[in-house]
């Protein structure tokens, strides 16, 4: 048996959440509903402007691992934090939640621990302002092949593809995981990231991965078309398993000639933070515990619906109980 059922690699970011309104966003020059990268000085200004801050360990893949831990899987996270107050908080919080934080905080790191200021408006939209800090410096030397080669499933975060060292880390991890008999996949994360690194993403997808998760904007950006079906046709030819979420519309899952569409039950979101991350958690759990695409997609939708029903990017309810209620386990 593998030591870890799922190993994730991604940005280790402390999420700082606060309620806001559209007028505040306009006043602060924050573009609603997207993730913006900011510099350290801007991060300090926004942090000071937040009311009733709530801090939690975050990062897209780290959120997914928290969801998988909620479902009872053994998980480990490879990320980079500094040995400062936020970095120690992050590492300790991940361990408390049941995910092994593989790399110790970096003593004397050149940059502070990463943080994301997330402003949540009444309609549930989240506007993320992320200072990447030391997290974005993750490289192949941070990937312990003893960990990745012992994983049944490896999950990578597209946001880390912005630097060459991140690309090298992903390649090392994916190859070692697959050499050890595991499967490797990625979340495309952001259409702007895909657009900046299209050829590198395509190279990784075509030869190194077993599954890819993306939304409609990311898939159409990857293949430079406004026609989603054309993009998915190309993806199917290049990747063994393709997953496309569509913001409230049916989720599309394609594996070879098999295609299923999973309906999404629309709910009014309290906070959309983490919806995609928890969809990934439910989906990966489904794939780890069976081979039914529809069942895995349904699990993803249920996990996503739970997380948008409350404030914060990680599950609060018993997701297994929700699965049992739908006859999925």
C-alpha cells in the first residue's frame, strides 16, 4: 500500500478573508471576482483595510487536500513557506487538519510567507489579491521523490507554472509519481496563467499527465478557441481523462470514447471561495474509490455545493454523510 493516497504540490498561501461590498472594491481598485497578483506593499495596504479578518491555510491544491482529508484519505502537501509567524501557522494548521506538510519552513528565507487577501461580497463572489512571496520560489529541489513516488495520486496546481523552476518541479514530481505506479494530474487554475504558458502546459499534458481539470475559460484559452466542444475534442486526443466545469452548468468528463455530463444543483452561494478546489476533492475521491466517471463527477459537485454554502474555502460539514444521502457510498 502506498504511504499517501494523494500528494499535492501547490502554493502555500495564508488566506485572509473579509466581508466587503462593491463600493469598497471600487474604492480600493479591486477587480471583482478574479485573482490578482499584487506586490508586497499593496498586500500591506489591503491587509490593513480589512475588517474582521479571518486567517486560514489556503492555496488551491492545499484546499483540495483538506477536502480529501475530510473524506478520510491520507494526504501530503509539498509547498514552500518561510520560517516566520505565518509560515509556522500554515505548517502547523495543515498538520492539525491531517495533511503532512512535507517541507519544513525555510529558515532565513528571502521572501515572507505568501498570503491572499480575499474580499467576499454579498453575492458570494470572491475577489482575491495574492502576494506570492516565497511560495512561488518552489523548485525541483523541494520535491522529495520518496514522497511523490509513494503516492497513488499526484495533484498539481497550475498557478505554480509561472516560473521555470515550478515547471521543473512539476516534471520531476509527475515522472516520479508515474514511475511509482501512481497517476498524475493538474488543475489548470486560471485562463491568464494558461495563456502565458500555453506551450509548456500542452507539453506537460501531452506526455506527462493522466488527468486534467479545468473550467470552460481555461480549456478554451488553452486551445485558443471560443468553441468549447472544439477545445474538448483536442483535449480528448491529448489527455487520458478530461474534466470541464462550467459555472453552474453540467460538468463534462471525457475518458477516451466515454463522455458523461453531470448536472449541477444550483444554490445561492454564501462564498464561492474554494468551489473549484472542493470539486476537485470530491472528484479525486470518487476516482480513488471507484472507476465510475458519473459518480466521481457527482461527488465533485456535492463537495463544491457544500463549500459555497458557508464562509471559507474548506468543508465544514460531513461530506461522506452527503455522499451517503445521495447513495454514492
